[in-house]
C-alpha cells in the first residue's frame, strides 16, 4: 500500500525543501539518508516515518515538480487564448517556475541521463503530457491558419521543448553568454520564443 505523504506538515516540507537541491546536485544514488536528514536538520528516522525511505522521498519531489508544470498547463487550457498566446504564456510561466525552483530542471535532466525507478512511473508520463500540450498548441495554430500548414506539429513541439528547457539545463554557462543582460532568463525566453514563432508563423500573421 502506498504511503500517503502529507505535504502540509512542517517537517515534511522541511525535508523536501532540503532534499530537492541535494538530489539535483548529486543525483539520487549519491545522496545518503544521513545526508538528507542533516541537510533538513531532522532526525533520520523521520524520513522513513513520513516518506517510507529515500526513494519515496525522491519520487515525491519529482511528482511535486511535475505537478507545478501541470498546473500551468491546466490553467492555460482553462483560459480563452489563441495558440500563439498559449505558447507565449506557457514560456513566461515556465521561466517564473524555474526561477523559484532553480534545481528542478537538473532533477529532470538527471532522470533522463541516469534514470531511476521513477522514470517510467513519473518522469516519462509527465514529459509526454508536456509534449502533448505543446503539440496541441502548434496543431491548433496550424488548424486556424496562424502557423504554416507545412509545419509538422510533432517536430515543432520537440524543437519548442528544446528552446524551453535547454537554457535551464545549462544556465550556468548561458548566463555568461548573456552577462550584460538584466533578468537573463526572461530576456532569453522572450527572444527565443519569438525566434521560434517567426520560423513557424504563416505569412498572414
């Protein structure tokens, strides 16, 4: 039976907040339960008590990060926006999310290059959900004439995902490339999304 994790408990929040950057920096396998407890300043037994072990704590953190992205998707789907504005809105909210949780992309990237048991059950389905949303936006733009009819929605969505994600996977380098800019992430994302859109929009736009 899956242990229910009550995230509004202060100790649970404290453990997850301390554990997330550790897992992002070192990877799941390299982080010990003792290290997690020390970082959170809690008794080591509380990790087992609240989460049922290190792996379930790690899974809870991944689920939380993907839930935040999914909440963005749900909110945009519930708004009346054209597909181009949906893409712009998603990119803006994506930047704000990653500025608030700067370790999240490294967590996800770590799962892609060195996957754990969480990959098939949590990471892959979430990535596919994100892909489906962006593909829907592109296809909707094709259908209403905003995006060129020769654009392939599946390929365009993969390209868009790369535009969205790569900066945050390499921001320690990208920030050097953009060293003269204020609000580097916002600057990059605005410019990159508009470059993408100029490549796919129909001549009438």
